[in-house]
């Protein structure tokens, strides 16, 4: 009889809330706020108000679903237990795949960093607790990011210290003319999983070019020693170096860049550490005046890029049509001395005057014909 004063004054469920004011006088876990349970009441003692699987009578904290007697099995249907986050991983017990493991949670959950259970765990296996990693400002999920002096637990995950640096090179013009400027682009990328530091790329200009300028997206390039240095190259990062150079009429045109060194791990693939680009100058400039007087200036008959045509044949005639000089594989070394036996003795120096040349490149093209002037 809910109107009976005796009944109203009693507390049948032992929740500290008299029957007359108790929202549910038969449920010791439902009561008016501020009520203090009667811990000697058998009904209250038998109930499990926080759903942790430990009856109130034996539960160290009957209002905390995360504190219970060892061996207790939670009542997973209990709303109080479901709403709690016992392992501090930011995922409520009701949705957590493992409510006792702070390192297992629903994707997108944000850990409760002041939770003692989460702090004591080592989620990335690097031997440093989550709590210490928070203090050290290292990544609790990265086994390679830790302070070695903070290791207090067994290291269960080996840090992957392998990276893979890759380099490639290209040139903007493959068939430039002599004295034309070309741009070499060198690209280096870290396609591995670990940060590479103090990366050095060797990029030395070969003899067929004159260095003009350079620009890099990271680090610095020295034309003196031909080294491009980069402080850090994180995983997935790509950096570029552009070098502008003038093409000479002779020399080595094969330009090779390679990774000289790097720190922070082991480069597991050396096959992609070298790249080459080259040009083929479209030149054949014939300087048809020279003065072979031994002063070291313009002493020979010069043809730019003649070294690109090793099968060439050069013939020189005087104004009467007599051959005065002939050679195969000419290499810019004729000083006006005759080797034609028809008119002059061999090794005679040709006099000042105009002569005519026929240059067969030996590549199937039409021979080039023109005049030249010797001025002593």
C-alpha cells in the first residue's frame, strides 16, 4: 500500500532512498540523487549496480564499473558499464572491441590520456609507456619514435629502420646547340617507411657543360664539389634540384647523379640510386680563319663537335685544286702544315692565303664544302 506511512518510510531495496520517494523501490540501483545506500541491506548487496560483474556487497566501488573484484565478468548489457571507458582508449565499453585493452579500439577514438590504464600501457611496443610518451611528446603509435632513456617495459616491436631512396634525372632538351643552356632536373624521393636524414646526392657537371645556376626545393647544392645535401627526407617526400648549364662544343655529355650517402636507416634498394641524362649537341661550327704562328691563340683549324664524328675525313685544297692536307678522324689539331705531296713537300708550312676544304663526316650525310684562310 504505497499510501501506508510505514511502507513509505521503509527502504526495501536498501538504496538509501525511502520507498515513498524512491523512483523504483524494488531496484537498489535506482534512487533519488544524493541517497546513500544501506550497505547492510541484503537486496542492495546482491545487486550489481555498476554492471562490472561484482555484486555491490563485494565490489570495492559499487558505482565504478571499472573497479571490481578480480575474476568478475562484466554485465555487458548494463547501461552504466556500457557508457564507461574502463581502458581509457576513448572508446566506450559498449562499442569497444576489447574493453580491457587500451590499445584496441574503434577507429577514430581519441584516448583519454589521463586514464591510468591507458597511461600504463605500451601501445606501440617500443618499451615506453603511453604516459611517458605523452610526457616526452613522442608518438604512442610509432615504434620508431621514442626516447630511449624512457624505456621501462620489454620492447615487443622492432622498429623498421629500412628506407628506400630513389633518384631520377632528366634534361629539358636532348639535342641542343652549342652554347645553348639546358636544365637538368634531379628528383629524389623516399619511397620507404623511415625518415632519412643527412642525404647527400653527388651531381658533378661533366666536361661537356659549364655550370650556370641551380635551385633546389630543399637543402643546398654546391657547384664546387657537386654535392646536393638534404637535412631530412620523410617517407613519401619528394625533392627537386634544377641545374642550368651551358653546352660546350666538346667534352663528356653524360651527366650522372647518384645517392652518395644517407643516415637514419638502411637503403634496401641500391638499384634506384643512380640516374643519368645526356644530350647530343647539334653543332658543327667551322671556324674558317686561324693563325698558326705559335702564340697559343687560334693556332689550329677548329671545328666544334668534330669529335662526335670519329669517321670523318678532312681534305684541304689550294686555289689551283691541289690537295695540301688530308686526314681521317680529324681532331682540331691541324696547324697549317701540308701533308699533301702533290705541290709541296710534306711538313711544309702553307703560306698565307685562302684554301678550300671538303669535310666528309662519315655518317652518310653530304660532305661539307667551304673556304678557310690561313694568316701567319
